[in-house]
């Protein structure tokens, strides 16, 4: 719960800082690139994070370490190739997305940077779901919700200390580096948590059977959460996207305790 309490204000503080340094237009570009990358992550994840949480929880209760190993192995064999393919395809069409669809040429480089770290974020989500299945709830929430924001805030602070200019590209790189660090961190933590050495087997068909309906549910939720940003970027301007996202983060404070409660109860 404390992790959530820290994470939401940090996200809001970062938005305010970026709004004052790179302006609402720059903040809008960063938010737009992150929203597009979230869609790509959703496609590459294919609902498997929910399956991992469910199956690892079952394996943990039954002390069936072979089953947990099979689940993680299958997810990596499926999600990593999907992440590589989707990232590559979207990077190729980024010039068209930025110049023709959104008509924002400045979006090109930040979007490429955001898409280049889709793969590490997929790995992070797989490990975080496994950690959650081990009933390490605050650790999983730290990775999924808070650690990246803390690292971004730290990175921006370092840029200010070193007197680097705060630009859209520098901010996008800071986000990318923070996400790679999160992946490395959760990878080491999973190795500490789970040390089973048996030979895993693939369970692709059975996992996909459960994952695809959950993919539709999580897809609907993600589209609902990002459609406002994407529609504003398409029909409006990046300035409006930036201003809207700051307002939305303030509005998020009203559902603060609901978000905290749901994050704790869901794995149980």
C-alpha cells in the first residue's frame, strides 16, 4: 500500500516538472509516445501476465515448482518474439504515425526510443506477475507502478545537477534507461526468489486458451485508459495532450484508495 502511496504523487510531480521545463507540448509528446508503446506492450503480452499470476499462485500454494518453471518458460518463448516483431514493425511505421496520423513530426524520435524498450518492459511484466504469484505483492507493485517513476525522477534530478538541458529527447532517454534498470532489478530478484533448476516444458496451447479472453479484457481496459490521450493527439494538439494529462493525474487522486485496495486484493 505504501508503494502505491509513493508512486502516484511521484508520477504527478514528474508531470508538473516536465510541464514547466519542456512545456505542455513536450509533455504531450512524451505522454503520447508512452501511450502508443503501452498499446504495443499489450499486443506483445497477449494477456499472459494474468495467466502467469493465476498459474504461479496455484503452483506456489501446491509447491509445484516444475509448473511455475513451465509457465515462465512458455511465456518467455511466446512473448519475447512477439515483443521483437511488434516493436520492429511499429518502429518502421513511426515516420508515418508521427507525420501523417498524428501530424506531429517531433513525435518520431521519442516514439522510437519508447518502442525500443518494449522488450525489457515485457520481461519486467512476466517477472512481476510471477513475483505477485509468490504473494510478494508490494514488491510486484513496486516494479509495475512505482520504481520506474522513482528512477525517472532521479534521472531528471541528475540531469538538472549536471546542468544538462531538459529536452524531449533527453526525457525519453531517461524513461528508457529507467525501464531497463527496472528489468534488470526484477530479473535479479526473481533469481533470488525462484531457484528451481528442472528442465521446463512449453504449455503454449493451454496458456493461450486462458490468455486470449483475458487479453480482450485487459485490451479493453488499456484502450479505455489511453483512448483520451490518443484521440487528443490525433484530433487536437500536443499542448492539449500535456495539459489534459496533468489534469487527469490530479483527478486520479480521487480514486487513490480504490487503486490501492484493488492492487492488494487482486492476487488473493
